C-alpha cells in the first residue's frame, strides 16, 4: 500500500523502544497549515526535560510515562515538512489531563488516547503502542461515573486537533 504524498510517517530515534464533539471545526487548507505551524512552534519550544518532569509527577505508571515520553520523540512528514506530531500529541494529552483535574490522570489519559486512535487515522500508528500499554495497565480499573464521561470530554477537547490533522493528512499512514 502506497503512502499518500502529503503524509509519510517517520520515526526519529526514540529513547525508549516502541512496539509497535460535537462541534466540527472546518479548517480551510491555508488556516490548517497556519495552525499546524503554530503547534509545531509550540512543540519546538517545549522542553523535553519539562515534559519528563511532568510525567514523573503525574502519578502515571512508569511504563505509561515511558511510552508518553517515547511518543514525544516521534515525527512525521505532512505536506513535505517534518512535523513533531508525537510531541504535539503528547503536549495536547498533557493539556487534557491538566484541564480535567476532577478526573484521575490515568482515566483522562485512557479516554484521550482512545479518542485519538479512533478519530485520527494519521496518529493511530503513533499511538498504538501507548494504547496497548494503557490497555494492559487498565485491567481491573473501573471508570468513574459522572455527568460528563471522560470520552465525551476528550472528544470535545481534541476535536480541533482532529479536524486540523484530518484536513492536512486525511489518509492513514503506514504503521510503525
């Protein structure tokens, strides 16, 4: 299966081995490119050491933290440009967990990753190892009951990113 010209997944060397809404945001191509450039700039200035410190203090299991840190080291090609997609997604995952302090961090992370794997084909290959680690670590954990489910919150939070990346890279990429 040939990978579309606009989207090609590439792996930079990772420190850890990788096993591998309701509201719709309509992004015209020019706006999507600008938004991706802004996300890339944010990823470029986000220090990996700061991200690692947040992971250590987040209370997540060590294997999940290792997968998240590994995700932040992955990149891909979008429209001929290298994009730190792994770091962008990792930053957004951290933002989601911070934005929902009422949810246990682990529950919020599981909801967010499962939402992205289901609705963002371009990132599914990057997130699959993390999803598997989360699935292994979730065995025996119950989801909290509440008015807004973690999955609904994740869908609302990540919809702009999902629409943006689906606009620029609508086809799934080859798996890692």
